[in-house]
C-alpha cells in the first residue's frame, strides 16, 4: 500500500480507534467513475456500477471492452487513472486480509505444471494464512479430491477451472471475481459451473463473472453489467433486459441494401432501426412486417422472406456492444442514459 492510498482512503480514522470495519456479509462491489488509460488507449472510461451480494452478476462485453482491466482495478492489481473501485466500502489495498474478503480467478493456467493439486492448494493456503483443513475441504467441495495427487499439467480445462476456484475460495471470501470462467468448458462443465456459482450466491456471496459470450453465461447469471469500449451500456437484472427485447422483423431480400436505405430514410413511416446481419439479411425494429412489405412493394423491391419475432438475447447483446457505425439509435439512447 502506498502513502497516497493511506491518506485519501475513507475509514482511515476508524482504523486509528481500533474499530476498523471489515467487509462482512452482504459485501457489495462498487465501481465509481473508473477510468484506466494505458498511454493512448482508454481501456476503461468513466465506468460506474454496483455488484450486489446474493446473486451472480455477469460482466459482459466483447473482447477488448475493458472487463479484465476493470477486474484488475477492483483487485488492486492496476491503479485507476481516475475513479474508485471498492469492496464492502474499501479499496482492495485497504483490506486487512484481502484473500479472506475477495477470491479471484483471472487465469486458469497459472499452475506449476509439476505440482499436484494438493501441493498447489497447500502453498496458496500457507501464503494466505488459512487453516490447512481448507485444502481437503475445498478439494472435496470442488469434486477433485480423487485427483488431489495428480500433477496439474495432466488436468483438463474443467479440472483446472475447479482447482482455480478452490484456490480462490481458500479464504472463504464473501466476494468472488471470475474472468471468463466458461471459456473452454464443455456443456457439462458449464452446467456444473452454473450450479456451483448459484450455490455460492445462495450463501450470500457476491459473484462477478466476466464473459464475452452472453449465451455461455445466460443460464448462470441473475444480473448483468454490459460494457463496450470501457463504457457502461446496460446494467440490471437479466430478466429486465429480456423484457425489453424489442420486436424485430427479419427481412431477406436481393434488394436488401436499397430496402435498408428506404427504411432508414424515415420519410415513409416511423423512425426504424436496421441492422444488417453477416448473411446480408436485415433485422428491422420499429416497423411491422406489413409496413415493410408495403414499402418494398411500392418501391418495386423484391422480398424473399419477412418474419416477425423478438430479437434473441444474443443478438441484443451484439447490437448493444457492437462497434459498427450501424449501432441502432435506440441503443445509443440506452447508452447515454446508462452513463
Ligand atoms: N497493460 C496494458 N497496456 C496497454 N493496453 C492494455 C493493457 N491492458 C489492456 N490493454 C488494452 O485495454 C483494452 C481493454 O482490455 P481488457 O483486457 O481489459 O478487455 P477485456 O474486455 O477483458 O477483453 P478480453 O475479453 O479480450 O479479455 C484493450 O484495448 C487492451 O488492448
């Protein structure tokens, strides 16, 4: 801890009186105006959000959105350029015994290849000052007790994930931060992870899980914090976000580009949003299928398919987080409100 953090931190006065609060049950993560610039690159840009205890929160955004950098700032591994990240009201570097408060898995390959799972946990247990009994407790809880003597280099991705989680849980922390935990897991592994993280949340812990693939964590998370280019795009219960999925009309047309221009023109009807998918089809919001058909027919444009439905959650995620200049107007409004 450096001198600056000692002087400007909240709660320093209570420490002197010996009544320093520790992060306890119901520990919240709070990120306020967090910014990180690496030279020319602004990785995180004025980000504010809270992560509540008792639920699993998904931290979502495409590759390079700033998720890892934000998690590293919460963990005191990267110093913010501006803003704060606190756990239970204190910055990580101000916590007495940080590994008793926050457990983190940032990299599941960080094992000595020749160490057994048990050796690995024993070392981290001693480093964190946790009781030895935690090693066997966690090997059992994570379902890897029978592999405790195997060298970690022989572990599958799923077993490494479990060992990483065991390491993070040695101090029985109230807060857990996991960076892309579903990466490389098969469906069975994801199902196991879902059950396990739900158990941790049900114990009142605060669980933050990052991912760049919404569909991988959709079944795991209760709340979401969605970012793009270091900025907040959406935050709240996943159920709320699902509720606001707008109705979309899928349009396949050999004249898609002309139809798109016509729809966006807006002079022939209400303002609409159009996203062109990779396969050239259009997804239109703000117009009904009948309105689009009439528009195309009046202009002599061919339409091969028109189908109404609601946007998939994955599509909503892509729409909200895409970098394309084709970002729909509604999303830009959402982003503005979220900031
Ligand atoms: N130490 C660093 N030096 C310079 N640029 C960095 C550094 N760390 C991250 N960045 C840049 O900051 C941006 C955000 O990166 P970050 O790893 O936080 O994103 P992410 O959302 O976690 O992405 P991914 O899903 O690919 O891990 C990227 O443009 C990245 O190249």
